[in-house]
């Protein structure tokens, strides 16, 4: 059932998509015309098949979320730093992708979403980008790869929601602006939404395979 922001004051919906099927040219070229022109240009500029599939997956999630909430794609534009913006509509949008997953969230209040694959090689940058308190948490963790990704995801979410900030001073231990973090389980990944603590997100892992129409819908897992 669709949720119209003009009729419902408070909502947050988050979708997660495994983009692996888009490696199949049949899926890829069936889906490509569905996304907006800016997204198609981004896809064309990608350097690898993996990046193209992930970018297309993020565009599809954006398309589906707009349809679910009865928002015309004409309202979709992008800020100077590339963040998606819904103009003249009481709703906010956030996108992410990593590994083989794309993620998107839409909300009646500012929102940031991020998905990150767990990578051992990423841990060394914590010494430069994490606050002292975050570094202590990482050092004490029994699973430093997952801990690093959890913290990094939160920082990304805060930037996506509230704008660019110095990561070295941005503490994930102190959420701002009446917001909080919501974690979604995903094996081998960190998957986080940062939004209003007054709105519990509805989370939808979805699938391309078996969809009757890529333009209209996707299948819940």
C-alpha cells in the first residue's frame, strides 16, 4: 500500500537491494531506462561493471521509493555535492551502495542511510578519522572489522543527513538534532539508518528476480 507524504506526517522507509542480478545484461538493460537521466549519466561514467550495477541499483530503489510515496520523479534533483534532494516536497532521500548491495531511505524528516561491506584493509584509517573515544571502542572490540564498519557507517549517515563535517570531530557517540541510529542485520556488512528518533523505519529487503515489472515494483524477500 502506498504512503502519501501529503496525507501522513511521519514516515521513514528503507529499502535494501542485492544488485548481483544486474550483472545479467537482460536485467541491466531492462532496468536502465527506468532511472532518471542524471542517474544514467552517473552509470555511464562508472569505470567497472560492479560500479555500474550498484549505481543502477541505487537508482532503482530511489524510483521505487518515490512510487511508494506518490512523489513524482520531477521533484528529484541533486545538490552540489551529489546528494539527492526532493524539491518542494515534505520528504528527504538518502542513497548508498557497497559490495553487492544498494540501499535507499525516504523520510518525512532528514535522513541518512549507509551500507558498508566489512573490509579488514579499511581499519588503519581509523587513526586519522575516528575520535579518541571511537578509537578506544575499536581497540577494545572482539571484531574490529565489524566495529570499524559500524562506526564508519554512522559517520557517513550523519554527513548525509546533516551535511559535510570534519570526520575527526564528528562523534557517533553523540547523535544530534533529535536523531538516532537504526541498525539492520546484514551478514558481512554494516547497514545503518540515521533519522528521527520519533519515527521507527520500515525496512524492506527486496529482490529483482521474479519481478513482473521492474518499473512498478520489486519483490520483498
